[in-house]
C-alpha cells in the first residue's frame, strides 16, 4: 500500500469511528432525554395525583360546611320564634281563663272582671310584642297613603279628606325590627 492509500484508509477509519462515536453519543443523549422525560412525567403524575386529592378534600370540606350551614339555618328558623311562642302562650293561658267564666249570669261584677282580664291579656300581648320589636302601624284619617306601610282595599267618598289619603282603617299593620310584617288595610278617599 502506498502512503496515499494508507492515508485514505486511516481517514475512512476515522470517519467510521467518528460516525460510531456520534451514533453512541446520540443514543446516550436520547436515552438520557427519555429518562429525564420519564422522571419529569412521574413527578408531574405525582403532583397531579396530589392536586386531585387536595381538590377532592377541599370539595368534601366545602360540602360539609354547606351542610352544617343549612342545618344551622334550618335550626335557627325552627327555633327563632321559640321565645316569642313562650310569650304568646301566656296570652293564650289568660284567654283560656276568660273562656271559663259563666256568662249566663247577669252579674255586672263578672263582666267588669272579664273586661279587666281582657285588658291584662292585651297588656301581656303588647309586652311580648315589644320584646320582639313588633310595632303597630296605626294610620290616621287624612294621612297620605304610603304603599310601603298601607294596603288600599278600595276607594270611598269621604268629605274633608283629600284624594289618595286614608279615609278609614280596616285593620292595623305591623312591623318587626322596622321590616313590614303586615301592611295596614285601609280605604282611600277618591
């Protein structure tokens, strides 16, 4: 072999070696990338599982809080009037006592006692209503109709009273804590 041929062969071998080394390096690089990708994939999968579990726990906690709140609200509604009911029972007891009186007797003293008992019963009711901030709406004749407090039941002729003003009170209204419980029912002047 000539030196030129030897030189060419050596260059071919180097090229082959370089090709093999490049292929090995590329394979190692691809394998390393696959390992990193697989490792990152596993880390992401763990993070996702953890996030899903936290979300599930959070949803369960929110649901438990909602259920407890609904239960508390239902209980509050159910027993909110308990104190008021106790006060009203006192009034009922007084009315039951009044019903036991024998009205067949024509005795003025019994009628006076009955009126006195009714006055006391009314006072008990007023006291109970005051305790719970229930106030009467008592419209005055000639007062301007206020749709926030009054319910017009009809129109009527009324001398000396301006149109759209109260001519007659049919039933008192009530508020509870400054909120309308029942409007006063009134007749309005034409």
